[in-house]
C-alpha cells in the first residue's frame, strides 16, 4: 500500500503532463460559395481564437475590420475598427461602445453578438475593396477567390 501511495503523485504528474500536451480543440472557418456549397477555403482556429474580416471602404478606401471570436464553437462578433465615419459607417447606440483608436478613427468594443447559425453570407467586392479573411496564421483574399459571388463564411466546431 505504501508503494501505491508513493507513486500516486508521480502518476498524477504524468497524467497532468499528458493532458497539457493534448492538442487544443481546433474548429474551422469554412469559406464556400453560398449557392453551390463548393468549399473555397478552410482555416483552423482554436477555441478562444480571434479572426478578422477586412476590406477597403468602397468610397473612402480606408481599411475596415470586423473581429470575430470562437467562443466554445460559437462565432461571435466582438469588435470592429472604423477609421472614419465614412459613407454608411457609424456606431449604433446600444450595440457595443465606441472608443477612440488614437489615430482619428474608432473601435466599437464589447459588441459580443453571436452570429445566427454560426454563418453569414457576404459578396466580396472588386479588387480595390479586397475583402479578406485573416487568422493568426493566414490571410486569404475572398475577392480573389470569388469576386462578386455570394460567399458563406461559417465556423464549424470540431466534433
């Protein structure tokens, strides 16, 4: 009995090490044609990770960024960066809080809106607009993949 109890801390340490080295859950952002379902790109994201959809404003040309997060397999819009109150852009009262970015633009923080069905459709604009998807590891041009087509961006949880 003394031998079993003497080995228990070592066994627990080994088990803790194995659990710590287990791969983190990796969900996928899947970009597909909305009309046919044909997959154009798959990007892995870890639970808790953030990614962005970026584009150049079609009128003023500056970069706009929407930042999403994988929260337990749910796609959540967490914040947006808008360098200007340009055409069609602005803060909606009651939807997050607006703070200065210190460079003349602003962040909308604490939006925290789950995306219904973990997916949405957008139509990537022309090359000057260049809709892009950026993760910590990669950036792809949605415009280059499917300019003017209906593209679905979906978070598919690891099963």
